[in-house]
C-alpha cells in the first residue's frame, strides 16, 4: 500500500481490503501492524494475508472506517503478489497475498 505524499495524505482510520478472483474472494481483511503507525504520508506499508486460492485476480477493494481524528486518506496505489502453496492435510490450494511496497522486492 502506497500512501500519497500530499499534505494530510495519511489516516488514523482502520483500513480494510477484500480481493476478488475468479474462484471467489478473500473475505474482509484488516490491514494493521500492531504498534506501528500505518498509512502515514509518503509511507509504503506491506502486509501478508492468508486466503483460499482466489484464481486470477479480478479486483481489489480497499476502504477505511472513518475512525480516528484524521481519517481522510490519499491511497496512491496498491501492489499485490500471490505466493502459492499446498496444504497436505486438506489437499486444497491456498494463497498468501503479500502487499509489497515494491513489486520487485524479494521476500
């Protein structure tokens, strides 16, 4: 998640995201790192989210709840990367979505 660099771009609100793919959606995910002041002006915040296999990504919905003293937010852009793995106990494909501040960044 990239927060813009304009004045008052950051937010103190709780930020949520849902990813939608051909096979379904991720459900609502709260994006928060405990003890970190997320989504501040000019920041690049990364999150790891677990989800069932969504298939090809079709859309991403990002919103906030308007809470906090400064809830306005300028979201500049979002980068999404999927990592596939298989859970042997359930024999179902699962995905971990990583929101990266730089798509070329190694994790």
